């Protein structure tokens, strides 16, 4: 696809640059806390890239990604602890489970007229997931959480050092970036953007709203599921309180700040939202205030995000609320 | 008959937007649809293209009953429309707008698309070539990398027609394509409509500009207050008493 003709959302060199960064960092960084932050950044990047497909490209606002993240994490945890699946099978298992949930939630939610309903349904879904995880004690041990998730292995090699995890998580992040790039720089991506730009025009040229909106939802939920498994195995513990509404909002913030419909922006946003609070820690009580202030400033003065391409959050909300009105 | 609208009624609550309309569109022709503001023309287009469901009656296109199909399915059957208010993908370039149109009838082979198989790349190449061909046809080739929102209004309307053409329609419904255009733009539009028709595409136009209508169409149907009041050649229509009353009795256009 020649880049002078169509906008390319993922530059082909980006993956190489990412891989180089990973290698360079691993050669020079020894601080395990630093690795921890980067690893979390990598996991959140996957969440952000996933949400971006549905929200940044397809224009459907989702406030419940924490729900799919939780399902992925618990699928991974339960798969390992109760079914004896190893890490790799758990990834597959989580993909299937979150994909099914993405479809089941997506189908009715996206068929309903009026974009606001999707927001409510996804919000409600994530809340229900968290409540179920707290209450279904026999399955999840409720607030006590699940512990002792085994470390991933390849053959006789076990991933346990921070550097090992760094490579593993970023291998997945790079894979996700690759697949996301393939999706958005394709006719599928163009259909998503068409739907975001105008529901009615998209329909008038043969694009099935239901098919593509549900597809976007499934892709988002599967990516969130993968991130969930990575989280569960990395922490080797899962508990329901990590998967709350704040997390859904945080991921939305990441893609807004990084730039809606920019894949590199998602990674930037994810890293920023993980790293900046750490830098602000020295301000103690003011940490949250400065953090919130920073977000407000960026959204006000950089409405397209830092690497924004194409659409600002205000435009997205306007389109979203006015969709189905023609 | 390519398109048959039989006894079509569309009610909104107690209001008849379209009342018992029977109208046929013959293949290969250019047909006009005129009427005072609010007479139900766009509503009729919306019902025919699946954006609204008929209250009563049926729509048959190319032998198939399409009365209750969703809009995207009707588009895939080669019945495509443009909108009264410009409805472009503003965040995309001119090229991309038309390109999305070329995808209309392709099956959704998700995994092949992600894998970028060889035959898929070939297909993409053909879509790109088709897009360039259409841009050339509508005269926007040199603007292909321009963002759609920054085009002048007249060009935006032409682009929307180009996007519709990209879907390979048999029947093209144009809703007030000349609205807001200057005389030069209208001349270019008429030429484009002739070109489209010469390719075998049937065209059905809603228009207010009488000169455009008279110059271009083979037949005209006239709506007033939701009902069809006349149907015939443009000469017959201009002399028809009911038509004259409909226009003079309301705002003069």
C-alpha cells in the first residue's frame, strides 16, 4: 500500500524501532523497579491499543475495558490454577473467553440506537464483572484473590527475572502492535473509520454497521484479555479490586492523551500514565492534583493528543452522540 | 422495470410523509423527482434505500423485494444513494473516500486481510486502480490527497457521487446533487450525469433546479404533500395544471 495514496497509521519502521528500544533498554537498565514500570507500561499499551481500535478508529466509546481485562486475568489465573494449563494455553484460553464475551456484549449493545447506550452497557458490564468476581467465592475466592500462578516457561527456561518479563511482555506488545497495524491499515480499518466519520454514509456504501462494530468490540476485548493474562502471570496474583472503573477511565485517558487513532500514541499514553505518577510521587499529597491538572492541560491544548491523527476527543463525543441521527 | 415502488405509504405518527405512491423507474433512463419542499421526496429515497421502513406497500429492485432490507444490503445489491446534506468521510482524503466505496461488494475475509495474502494484495491493487479511474472520471484526480473537509462545497458534492460510483451501482439515487452549486459547477454536474448514464447506470435525481431537470431527464415524477400528482416527460409536467398549482400555491422556487 503506497503511503502517498492512503494514510498509513502504523509506519513499517515503528516495529523495528520498538524492538531496538527494548534491546537497548535491556542492555543498559539494571534497576528492577524501572523494569516494573516499563512492564506495566507494556501491559497497559496492549489495553490502550485494544481500546483504540473500538474508540479511536471505530468511534464507539467504551467505558468497560476493565471488565474484559478482568475476564482475561481470571481466565488466565483459573486456567493455570484449576485447569493446570500453562501460560501459553492460558493465553489461548483467555482469547477465546474474552472474545466470546466481547461478542455477547457487543451484539446487543451495538444494535441499540443511540451511542449513549453503549457507554452505559459497557460501564454496567464492567461493574457486574467486578461484583461477580468479588461474590463468586467458590470460583474466585472473592476479595482474597487467587495466588500462586506459575511462571511461564519455554521448555526448561522459566521467566522469573525482571529482564525476562520485560522481554516477554514486550514481545507480546510488539505482536499486538503488529496485528493492530495490519487491521487498521487495511480495508477493515477503513470501514471502521468510515463508521466513525458517518454511520449513514458508511451504510449507504455497503458497510454493515453491526458486523464491523461487533468486530471492533471483539478485537478490543481479545486484546484486553491478552493483557489480562500477562498481568495475572506477571503479578502471579489476581484480585478483583484491581479491575475497577478507574482503570477503564485510565485506559481511555491513555488513548486520548496519546492521540486517538494513533498506535504509537497509545504506547506513549500508556507509558505516560504509568511513569508520570511515579515522578510526581515526591510531591506527596499534590501528586493527584498535579496529575489531574496535567491531564486537563493536555486535553485542552492538545485536543488531538500528543501524536494525534485525525480526530479529537471532542469531535469523537460529538459524532458518537449524534450517530444514528440522519 | 429496474425499480418498482408499489402503493408505498410512510407514516410518522399521524402524518403521511408518503401516501400510496406508485412509481416505476426504467433501466437505463435518467428520471427526475420534483416537488415543493416537504413533499416527501427525501423520505421516499430513505424508504427505497432502507433507511426507513415503509408503513405499507413494497419496493422491488431488479426483481427482488427490498422493502425491509437494511441499507447496507440494498447498497450491495447495487442500489446506491447520495445525501441531501453532504455526507462525506471528512477525516479521510478524497482518494480514501472513493476507495472505501470500492470495497462495497467484497466479502469480509478478515483473516486474509490481516495476513495480507497475495491474492488480497492483488485485490487491493485493483481497488486502488479503480479509485484512480473514478477520480479521473469525476475530475478530482489532482485533488486526491486533499482532506475531504477542505474541498470547496461543489467538489464535496461531486466527491460524494464519485464514492457512490465506486460501489458499481445499477441504480444511483442523487438527492439534490446541484444544491449550492454555481452555474459552471451545475454544467459539470450535468455532464457527469450523462457520462454516468452512458455507462449504463440508471439515475434517479431529486432536484429543485428546473433547468437542470428539464435538460437532463427522460421522465419526471412530481410529489406534493406526500402524494404523486404527476408523472411524464418534462414538457408534459411543465404544462400540468396540478404541478403548477402545487408550486405556485406554496413558496415559489
